[in-house]
C-alpha cells in the first residue's frame, strides 16, 4: 500500500509527516504495523511518471485486449532494445533516472502515434519530451491539444492575408497541428496564451518533413 505524505515539521534528524487518503479499514486488515518512508529524489523517476506509464499501458490494454502484464513486459523489452540497455528497465523507486523515464514515456507515446494507438492521458506533457511528442503529432496530423486525427497544419508565425502559401518558404516557419475547434481557440486567445495554456511546443521542420506533410504523407 502506498500513500503520499508531506513533511509538516522537523527537528534535528527527526520529522513529522502528514498523510491523507488512507483507507484505514484496509490498513487495519492488511498492514503489519511497519511503515517504510521513501523520499522521492529529484533525479529519479517520479510517481507521476510511473503512474503515466501504467496509465498509457492500460490504454493499450483497452484498445488491443492484451493483458496489462503482457503489455508492460513487451514495452519494457522493446525499450531495452531501443535504448541499447543491458537489462530490462525497472520502474521501481530509485531504479530509473528521471531522464531515462522521460525517454521511455516519449518512446511509448511516439509508438502510439506512429501506430494509431489512442491514449486518454491529457497530461502526458508532465512526463515526456514535449518537443518530440509534438513533432510526432504534427507528422501524423494529430491535434496537439485533444488528439483528434486528420487535423490541420497551422503556422505559428502569421503568414499574412492574401499571400500565396505555395510560394512561402516554410522552412523559416514553425508549425503546430490543431483541429478546427482548437485552431479557432488559438485565434481567439492569441498564440502565446494558447501555447502556454496547452503546453504546446512549436515545431520547425526540415525540408523533407515539409514536403511529406504538404503531399499528405
């Protein structure tokens, strides 16, 4: 059983912690009476990152019907190969760095986007590399905000009314992908407010990526 606690006061090497959300009947039924305190380190995988990975794997389970333990085992193995690790990655507390956890989450989201796997986790930005995920969303024409497919490619910098978009040097621009609803919101609220609100990173593309997008590839 795990519960979050906050440090209320301390004196010397002693501290008083306050925990909430405890199911006391369950504790009384199952607990031995021993409490182990784990203090999360800044450079280690966070609880939010661990929860996000399992939530994403549950999305995969719901979409494919694959049991969760098999989903977890498969993604760990695939990521081990991808990251050239010499062992399966462990999500146990203190066993994975925050950097590796960020890369693992980003790898998982990129896989979902590239293979059409839907996910419900709107707060993915809290644990992933935002720029890499936004790039994958852009190339698959998925709305940066709501995940709607077949969304519109939008310039971040204003193109200007009356200009022929076929003659614009797109390599000098940044892009985002938005559905019609969120594209309208962007125009209503202003680009800076909109990107800050939705944790959007504008993407600058190489010529090959631009040509692929313009051809609808």
